[in-house]
C-alpha cells in the first residue's frame, strides 16, 4: 500500500516537472525580454 502511494507520487512529480519544462520553454520562445521589460 505504501509503495503504491509512493509510486503514484513519483509519477505525479514526473508529470508536473514535464509540464513545468514545457511551460518554461514556451515562455522562453514567446520572448522573455518583452515580458521582463
């Protein structure tokens, strides 16, 4: 039971980090200088 919960957490973190990476890439592609200025 505990291991299954741990596996679910790991899977959730993998998905979260993947989406975060995509968001950062999109943010950089859209031109971060115009946003920061």
